C-alpha cells in the first residue's frame, strides 16, 4: 500500500510567478510614489509663494510700493567700476522681506550690496557694536531704523549666492566678512544640493526664487517684446522697454543650475541652442510670462505687481515643472 506524501513549500515556477508580480507592482508603485512626492513638494512651494505674496503686500502697504527688482547701476553714478558685482532681483526680494542679515530691512539701503559696503556714512546693516560717538556715528543706528522682517526669519531659507554656486560670475556673492556685507537670496523648497556654509554646517538648499517687479509706468502703453518671432536674437536690449525686465536676474541664471554647472537654464540669455529653434533665452522667458487670454497684443501676467518663479523639481528655470505666482 502506497503512502501519500504531502507537499510543502512553493515550486520554482510559483516563486518566479510571485517575484514577477512583485516586480510589476514595484514598477507601477514607484513612479506613482514619485509623482505623489512631487505633487506634495509643488503644494509646499505654492504655499511658500502665498506667504511671500502676503509679506510683499504688507511691504507694499508700509513702503508705498513693492521692492524694485532691477539690477542697480554700477557706473559713475554709484562710484563703482563697471566690473563691480551686481545685486540682482532675487537678492532684492530677500533684503526687502527679511533684510540682508535676517534682522529686517534697513531703509537706508541703496539695494546695492557692493555700494553699501563701500559707503562711509549712514552705512546700512553696519555693526551695532560700535561705541557711541564712533565715526561715522550714524552706523550705530541701523537696528533702530529697521522695518520688518515681513517674513518669519526662522521659516525663511536664504543663502548667499557664494554658498550656492561654485562660480558666482557677475553676481555679488555675499561672502564678505567686513561691514556685515551678506546679500542672500531666498530659495525654494526643492532641496536639490548639499551646501556647506561658511560656518562649516552642511544643509540641503534649493534654487533661488526669481523676483521681477512690474514697471507700472509702461502698463498703459504697447510696450512688450514680440513673443512670436526671434526679436531677442536680433535685439538683445529690447527687454529694457518691457513691463518686466528679463535682465533683472540674468546674471544669476547665467550661473547654470546649483546642482550641475553643466546644465543650462532655458532662460539663459546667451543659450541659443534650445529645442533646435535657435531662439535665445529671453524669447522663452517672455513667451512664458505672456498671458494667452489677451489676444489683441502681447501682454504679461501681473502687469501691476510682480512675478515669482521657482525652478521646480528639476532645478531648471524655464521647464514645465516651474512653479510661479501667475498663469493658473
């Protein structure tokens, strides 16, 4: 009489089947999880922009206007040479809302960090530790005349350009140790790079938030670059007569991405090999900020206020994942 044996465990075919099912599920779930993670970050970025917008509105109410974004003149009118580093729109945003030293805006500012650093009287953001009667005596009054901060400094992620980029080009790097000379930029929540600060601390930092203020004196005129042709390749200075000036942050955009210095931004003015069209970066900037609902003539969004732009999840300005305060 034969004895029946009970079988235990899985056959090889069954194991391979289970492993295949698991692999398929992972293939489906991982992209879905990445998408959920990206959506969560996008939501956080929009919330950050909301906080910045509220703070800018408070600034506007107290100072009779939004902070300017244009690059400060560096010629004879300021006493600086033409090779002096620029303080750009992204730096003006941080200074307006939290100050260069996170202690609020000094209303004596010229919005030019290099110029303020060289000033010998009424020095903005000067040391408060000078004894009374010091020369110049006005430097001791910086804290007493501050405004803001308009954002809670503890919740602001702001870094010097020199901390974020290996090479800072024409942008003021903010790493001067004298005269309290930092000039930070506010960064987005997509923390794509490990940054070692001058203190030796390593943190995860995002890309700078680009800020452009509208030139409201032009909103009643037909001045806006042609976004249907190649005007920016032919007339690079055309942006100067626009409601929004692409030049306000071009020196920063020229530094490539903070994560990879070999990756160009789509808005880089001198980067002409974009999508095989040969258009320059200014063309794509103005095309992106043009309101498609206005068909009679090209007009930008937010003609009476400002634009905020985050490079988004990929860290590249001008791609489809950028987060902005317009166009939705």
